[in-house]
DNA sequence: CTATCGCATTAACTTGGGTTAAGAGTTGTG
DNA sequence: CACAACTCTTAACCCAAGTTAATGCGATAG
């Protein structure tokens, strides 16, 4: 038994149009989502209505709200489709349950968590050690496709700055 | 078999004086460290000699360099003792090996990774959505002991600002 | 075709943080 | 004790980014 087989048995495929939410901040969502196609945005919304982009999720990747799926609390962020998208979701509890019975499932969950942890650590590093301009350069090098698919509003939200500041950075970096 | 027992068999206890490094950026360190007593600092050093504090590690917690222990690369950060400290280290490979044989070990590793992931996600949130001043307030509320034990230089390094900026924030928040 | 809406750019002004440097405690050590 | 090393604060100045607002440019709807 492995995760691929679990997905066939317990997974449910869903399709979403551009603009649709998969889940919203404040709700519960005890699923792990695998993205087959499309593009999604995970984002926080502050009390005063400002949006902060946690991550973009592309085909081949997965996402879940750990605080909801694992810790049982409300989702701290929302997940919305920036393009028409196709996903398969599986209850987190199924992974836990089968993880107890089958080594390989447990091992695969472990690997996913390790990958996830390293990704988060990398982003932490970028916020801690790099300037907004440096973060933009890294994004340009590592995920140039994202820059083409997404508005500057969302890119700015991902970098932790305003669209105005991003426009200035672009001007600086292309001219300079 | 569980991690506590594994620590008794394969763990090695070490004591370190204030100022000593447990491992340094650029080295390999394929261990997971459990802190019994003391206080440690994980930090990045940039090419131009600037220090950025990744985290403070207190008694009862654990730390490892995922990129070194799991991915086999060099450590991207250093680990140094801010106080005399006592740790137990265990090779990451032992956890992997026994994780394959014993469910409970695998489950415990899973739980540790989940805790770690949620911690990182929280820090990501703070950098993305909060100002330096707000991050300082959160630190004051959630880990007031740290503020007493650590220099402002390190606090500032943890918040992603300079000691001068931290001093200004303190003035603003105590007067205002 | 035109009106509207959302996106990107630019300007003007404000603000928070970086940089440098000086001065006032503290701590530690010979 | 005296000196050195370090920490913290404060001031002065600079720059990056936030804010607000105006403009131009598609795309889409009517």
C-alpha cells in the first residue's frame, strides 16, 4: 500500500474554475490536495483587508492547512484558483490511519513533510536574509513561469511588498 | 521501541560551554540534537559578514539541519551556545532506519516534523504579514524569557532588523 | 463603438529602518 | 584598580518602501 493507491481508493477528484475557492480562511479543511493542472494561490487576509500571498501552487505539487488538518483548528489562510484547476483531495485522517498500518505510507508522508519543511525553511531564510529586490531576483530565476502567469499585485503580495514597490524594483533592475 | 529508548541506546550526551559551536555553516551535521538545558542560537552568516538569527533553541526542544541530515548537503546555518548547554545527539540515519522497522518511531518522527513545519509556517506568517514592531510585540508576549536572556543584537537579528532599529522600537512601544 | 473595470506605471510625499558615529553604562581581566 | 571589550541608546542623514492619487492601457460588457 502506498499513497498513490490510497488516492485511487480514498481520493476524490474535483475541478475548479478560475476564481473559485477550495477553502477559505476560518473554515475547517482536513484534506491534503494534490494539484494535477492549473494554478492556485494560498493567501492570508488581515483584519484590515490586506492580502498576503503565502504561496503559489503549481501542477505536480500538493498543499494542505496543517493547522486545520493536523491540529484541528480553523484554516489560517485561503486557497483560491488563479486558473481553471484539477485536484485530488484525500482526508488527512486516511494518511494517519494507513500510516499506522503501512510503513511505506508513513515513509511517504515523512518525505512529504521533510520536503515541505525544507521549502518553508528556504522561504524563512529569504525573508530573514534577503531584501525585497533580492527576493524578486530569486523568484525570477527559480520560477520565471510564475511571473508570466500572475498579476503584479499577487507577485508583490508574495514578496511582502506593495505593487507600487514592485514596479519600482522592476524599473531599477531592468534599467540598472 | 520509541525515540526515548533509541536515545538511550544510540544517543550521545555532550556538554558545551557558552560560546562553543555545536556545528558550523558549511560543515556536515547528520544529527538530531535534543536540548536538556541551556540556550542555543541558530544563525546564518552572509558573505559580507552579517548575522541573521534563525531561531533560539531552549531546553526541551530539538534541532537539526535538515539540508545536512536529510539532503546530505552542507549546513546552511551555524549552531552556537548562548549559555552552557547540555544536549543529546542521535544520528538522523538511526531515526530513518528504526522508522522503517518500528511504527512508533516513524510516528514520532512524523509528529516532530509536523510540529517543526507548523513552527516554520508561523514564522513565515510573521515575516510576511507583520511589521518589525508587531513581530517584537509577539516575541514579548510569547517568549518573554528569551528577551531577558539574550542581547538586543541577537533579538534584532531574530526580528530581521538592526540593533539600532530595535532600540527605536522599544522606545516607541514603552513611551507610546 | 464606447463605457467600465482592473492592472501597471509614475509622481509626490511620508515613514520606517539602515548606516555611521558618538557617548554612557557593564562586564571581565590582567 | 585600570583598561579593554562589549552593549545599549541616541542623533543625523540616507534610502527603500508605504500611501495616495493621477494616468494610460488593455480587456470585457453592454
